[in-house]
């Protein structure tokens, strides 16, 4: 079972100085990581190709963007667009720092094997939902046998892309752009990581549909439907989209003894069995999972405590995405 106990910043590497952290990327996720690590007492520098963005983050120090000179930090956070994860990770690995890479680890066509080999013992991948209380409790219930023998499962995510960042033109975001590694398959890769978390690395893709079918002005897929099969033959249905007008997300596991479901729209964790229905409302703010992630990263940096997702585990969701793309004979309207 994963502990959700919050811990203060552990003893710094020395009592004379704070943990030195460099954040690469000053977008929304970079700002979040910088703020959480600064709140834990770390000294945080931020670097970004647009200097003004780095300079605008409170409680941090801007640094000139130069991948050949990242300084000598204890830790590096890679919070750049997905397209640049592999490049920035290689630059970070050239330092002596331990590294947090925002999900996904890299693109499907990057050298995943090489990144995993180079990152052994030094890389944590930012799948904060592995520390989100309702999902931890769902996984615990399944591992404790509450569902009985699992016979089917489904994972779903849908949200209207223009509503994600209302103050920004969605067409300019990395989500909408192929050249920045966008598309709902990688954007919603948390759902693939949940499948890896629950059923391991041996997930076969039986079939998939990956395409752009809606009215959004984007050059990436807005819809994914995939059927997976576990090593024991359990079918898993995955549905992801940028088109649902109301936010929808969840995971459901059907077992011989019970069906266990977490629905993000209601924040209800439900266990339905012959004996009745147990329902527990868990509305833990998602921000807490990022705070726990910061705690776990600090522990990893200071004493090597294994992270929730290391490079080996983090590569599996990307490999699964690659198999889905292949099965879906990926194309978009702009390719036709």
C-alpha cells in the first residue's frame, strides 16, 4: 500500500544549505513544481527559452536557458513540452542530479531503451495520480481481493480542450500541436499508467481507433478507443477524448465478487456486490497529489528512496501508447 502521509522536507543534504533544484520549463506544470518545492524549503531556479516566463515565477530565481550549462543542482525537474523531454533528460543526465520528468517520459519514437538505461537510479517520472487518494484506495481494494477475480475493466477520460486553459488559445497549447508532442493519447497518458499500475507490463493491444474526428482546430488526434488484454486474458476498454463538453473521468474494475469504480465527476468510490453498494465520497483536491509528489521527489533526491514511478516503469505507458498508435493505424483529418 502506498503511504499518503505528508512529510516535511527531510534534512537537507547539509545543514548549511537548502536543496538546490533547477526547473526546466516555466509553463503551468513547471510553475506548480517550482512552487511546491520552494514551499518545502528548496532553493529553486527556473529556466525557460522565454526568459520572462522564468522571471515571473514567485519565490524562485531565473536562470539563463542553456542546456550545455545547467549548473550543479542537486535535482532537476523537466517540465517542458513532451516533444523536448528526451532532449532535456539527456542534458540533465549529464549532470550529477536526480531528475523528475513530467509525464510522459518521452515520445513513443524516442530512444526509450537508452533513456531507461541511462536513468537507472536517477529518474522519477511525474505520474502524480499514483499518489491521489481515491485511486490509491481503489487499487488497494482490488489488491485486497474485494472485487474477486477480475474479469473486465474500463478507463475513460474526456474533456473539451478549449476549456482546459480558458485564458489561453487552445490552438497554441502543446496539447493541440503535433510538433510539441500533443494529442489526447499522450496528454491523457495517466489512464495508460493506471492500466500498467494495476496489471503490469504485459498488456496486449487487441484493437484501437486513433483519429481526429471533431471540430477542433488541431493537427493531432482528439479521440482514442483501445481494447487491451492483460496477461491473464482480462479485457480493458480505454476511451480518451478532447471533445466531451463536460469533464468525465474514471476507472471501473469488474470482478466475480464486486464491481469497484471511481468516478471523478461525482468523486465517489463505489463497491457494488451481492451484499449491496458501498459508496465513499473522496473529494481530495488533486493539488495534494502534486504536493505528495514533491515530497517523494525530495526523499528520492536526498536518500534514494525509490520513487512511485522510475524510468523503467515510466517507459511502459509510452510503449503502450506506441502499440495503440500502431494498432490504430494513426492518422488525422489533415493526413487524408
